[in-house]
C-alpha cells in the first residue's frame, strides 16, 4: 500500500522536473499538502452540511476542487511559483471567509490556518512572495481584530460539540501539515549535509592527490610557499652538494631494445634511486634521458650534505651491481654508471609558466656534470671541495685532475673501494 501510494503521488511529478534532491522534495511536498488540505476540506464540508453551515459547505466544495486540481496542474507543467501563489492565496481567502462567517478571529476554529499562507509561499515561491503574504496576513489579522464586534455570532445550529470537532480537526491538520513540511526539509538538510560531506571528502582526496603530484615535482617547502603566497621566490644556497649520474654506453645499448623495454629497464634503476634519495633527505632535481641529478643541502640546509650525498651515491652503485647480478626485472643488459659530485653555492627556484620545474643553477652544477662525464665507470668521483668535507669520514684516493670550463684544473678524488690499488684517471 505504501509503495502504491508513493508511486501514485510520484505520478504527479512533471516530466521535465530538474532531478535534484531538494527540487524533487519540494514538488513532492506540494503534491502531498495539496491532497491533505483537500482531504481536510472535504471533512469540513461534510460537517458544515450537517450543521447547515451553507457558506462553509460551498467554501469547502471549492477548496476540494481547487486543491485536488493543483497536483494535476503541476504534472501538466505549470510553474511551481504560480501554483504556490494560488495555493497560499486560496488558503488565505478561505480563512477570511470562514472566520468572517463563523464568529470572528478569536472564536472561529479555522483561525490557526492563518499561519499557512506565508509558510507555503516561502516553500513554493520565494522570499519576496512570502513577505507579501506575511504583510497581507498581518493586515488581515489587524482588520479582523478591529471589526471583531461587528462580526456575526456563531449560527444557532453551530453547537459547542461541532465547534470542538472543527477546532480539533484544524489543530490536528496543522500538526500533520507542519510535521510533513518540517520532516521533508529535515531530510533535505540531512541530504544536503551528506552531499556536502561527500564533496568535502572528494575535495580532500583531490587536494591530497594535487599535493602529492606537486611534491613529486617540487620540494615540500616550495609547495608550501606556492600555496601560501602564490609564488616561489628563487633562493641562493651558500653550500650544497650536487650529484650527477649517467649510464655508460646508453645510446649503443638502447639501440638493441624496444622502446617499452628500454623505458621499463631504466625505470627500475631510477625508481630505486628515488627511494635512496628519500631515505637520505636528498632532493631529486630531474632526469634527462639516462642522466640523474640530485642535490643535498636544500631546500632545508644541512651541514651533513656532502656525507649524505656520498652515502646515497654508494647505495646507487650497490643498486647497479645488484641489477647486474640479477639481470634486472626486465630483459636487457645491466647498465654501468658514472657518478660525479661537487660541493659549492647554487641558486634554486622554479622556471616556466606551464609544466614548471624546480631546478638549480650555478658553476657548482657545471663542475658536478664535468666530473661525471670524465669519471670512472661504477665509481664516485668528487671534487676537492667535496673531499674536504668528507675526508675524515670517507676514505678517498686522489685520481688526478680535470679541466672544467671557467675553472681550469680541478683535483679529483675517487671514493675508495676495498682492494683499490690504482684509481687514477
């Protein structure tokens, strides 16, 4: 029965109704209240007939016809605003007629219904229309108070028992109608809150994803600066350690592999290099083909930058050796690598407007790249500047000099491995 009644009420929804929860509920409450008011009007009409209250009988017949027709007009596409005005106006008119012919504002059992026109105008129309009904209803109450003494008394046939029944129906009807309205809008509020929470959760997840993507491109401090002030200013660092790594004979080996195998083969190296950098608090700057560049000592400065970068470089060599021995996860020969490290000042910041990237500049970067180019296979070559910072902790051997642009000759040191006898360039 419940499903069939609900389906019958839903059949009055217009075909072009915007499918939004609050809009659907507003239309459903209009249909339900129209039917309820028509039902109460019919009951009032029957009672008016038995007490020979002719005005009330005719008024209720008109009310049954009007309120019974409103859902059909809604289904045919009539605007909710227009139907809301008709609904509220007819209730106000009924109240005026019945109060006038049933003893006055303080005697008539239908007086409580005066609260409905403004409420329904607010629900079905808009605030401006509701304010008009508020003003008209208040003016009507004032006029009825002023005219109270001149209004005819209750008809003789209007016995106290009938008056009590009328009043009971009026109050009961108001309770039912107001509960229906309140319950519907409570559901609407709860649904809106649920949807809001879902949207907030979606936004939170999207924000986390956005932050995660940004953190894969930019240092955390730079991301926070971008979020707080909208720009990230370039910054100079007095002392950091820069590492360049590059695969040996990459071009020749890559010609023997498919594009997919080549990318997967490189990825197993770079993925593990990234994990190493995370463990040591080193900032990966970028990869360029088969080259890998990172820096220790920024954006958070650290006195241990050189030791950390050398420790990371050693682990990189261990990864290269491990992949050599295991053959890698993907088909293809294992790569050898050259690693160059130099310590000195750099400038760091974001470049570009689209697909921007965090980068570093300065002579320190050029020297590190030069040391990598001229370094030994599967060894860590460092400048004398880096050697000065780590020599008390890490055994190194002088291997000669290299010529760097704008720097002339640079002493080069190689991190010693057990059993080293000759590490000269």
